[in-house]
């Protein structure tokens, strides 16, 4: 069938075309249509059920439906792209670029190929977890395991990385889409479940497949469980927590025995060593995964705090996350400094503990040591947590 150029341009990555060429069956494509610019942007291969702007496949060709944007990658010959509607085809101008262009300005800062091979588990998709997922996706991480048992409520809006378009959605699903908007090639496994209950099997699978486990929940029981699975799988672990009203916070990074990073930087005290004695006795928030959003509208639920204060603690945690994922970069200096617990102050006046020198201070805690008879790793004494921390 002869085709005339209709003025539309299809922008597609070389890597995506290679996936089409290697596929045995048609692959759907998700993307963006910009009618005013006559531009179609193919972002990624679609998952089953996703809305698509077109299809890519090998010969033989089968029509994909009305107004479909189509790409054919034959075993021999040039790639062809066209728009089809009611049996009429009009050619598209095809522009191919390398997906690596998206991260070109990171190449002298991060090992982008390594980041793109990394897999990260984030337990907790609230204000801290959503921002960490967004930033790690922007840094090139392609594989995510996201878990949260809550819904995104109006009270979350001032602090969460998602926005009003995601109101009343499951947080894990909302953050999954946030990741895909930042890195369309990402693969995200979202879990809406209690990790200490029916989500435990999912957690074990995620831990075994991940290069880093991050726990940023408001449940000490969940924090402890994620940490223990990290130790069991010999994977690095990162904890970030906020103090009341977010006037400050803490970051703990753990390199368990058997992990590659521990062989390089040394084994560190674990979460149970540092926090277990003080936090394992605390009451847990009362929630159920089956609760509908209309049953969880209490604006007083959760700790108060401004987004700007949460963000400061989150950015420090992200620095450690990048150091553990790209330990050959200059950020390895973060892992060379012991102990492995830091306190962060967000800037509020006269509310910092004596260990911090003033607003916006970030300081290691010298007492983060191995605890005797630790149920996870064993070791030597550690002090209990300061009373002002309310995680």
C-alpha cells in the first residue's frame, strides 16, 4: 500500500527498536501524542492492559486497530512507521535516538550503566519513600520493588512526591507510575500489602532480587523485618526516619556480613543493634490493607511535619543510597566514615539535640556499635535511642 507523509514524526529510542526486532510476538507501546506538534513519542513496551499509541512487531503484519501508530522492524530492510485509520495508512517520519541521552548529564557523576542494572526495594511509599523512588529513577535505576499498605489521602498532598491526580489510589501504585514517568524503561513490582503479614513472601522475593533494601515505613515492626530480610539475603540496607514534627531525623546504613560492600568497607552494626532495644516495644499503627480510603480520612493520623523538613532528611538518605549503589564513585567516602548512623537537623530553631551543633547539621553518632547477643548479628554493647525520637 502506498503511503504519503502526513507530517507526523515518531520519536523512538534505538533500544526500544531493538526489543521489537527481537520479539517473537507484537509488542504494544505506551507513549505520548502531541497533536499540536504532530509528534508521537514512544516511551516503552506496554504491559498487558496498558493503553497504547501503537505497536511494533516483526513480519507478518496484522492491523492493530483504528488510528494506530505502527512500527515494523523487519529482519531485513529499513524500519517503517505509519499511522493507520480505517484501513488507510499515512507514513510517519521516524526519528531514532539513544536512550542513554536521557542520562547524558549524569555520566561524569554516576556510573550510569551500573545504575541501570540496579534493583532497589523500597518499603514505604509515603513522603520519604516516594521522593527516594523518584530520585533513584531519575538516576537511572530500572528495577523497583515498592511496598505500602496505605492509600494516598488529601492530608498527604503537601509532602508526597505524587499529586492530586493520584488521590485515593494505593500509594504503591501511585509511586509505581511516578517512577515510570521518570524512567519509562523501568520495571516496577508494586505490592499493596502488610509486609509483616500477607506481603512477607513478596518481601523475601524482592530481597533476593535487590541490590539495596530501603525501609522508610512508620512501623518499627516492618522496619525490623525488612532489615532482617536484607541481612538474610546479604544485601545492603538503608533506614531513614524522622523525629517528631520533622525537626530532624536519622539515617542508618547497614552492610551485613556476606555482602560485597561489607568486604570492602567492613561489616556495620545492624538495625537491631542500634534501635532494637528501644523500638521493638513500641505500639504499631492500627491499619489494615483492606481499608477503603473513605475509612482512613482522619487528618490527625500520622506525624505532623513540613515537606521542606522531610526533604532535607530524605536528600541525605539518598546520598547514602547512591553511595551503596555506585560505590566506586566519590560518594564511597560516605561509607568509609564510621559509625553508620547519622543525625540530621532540618533547621528549626533551638530544637536540636546536644549532639548536633545547630540547624542543618549532619553528624555521625559515635555510639552506633554492635549490641551483645543481637538476634540478627551479635556483637558488643550499644546505647538505647534518645527519648525524643518518636518513630
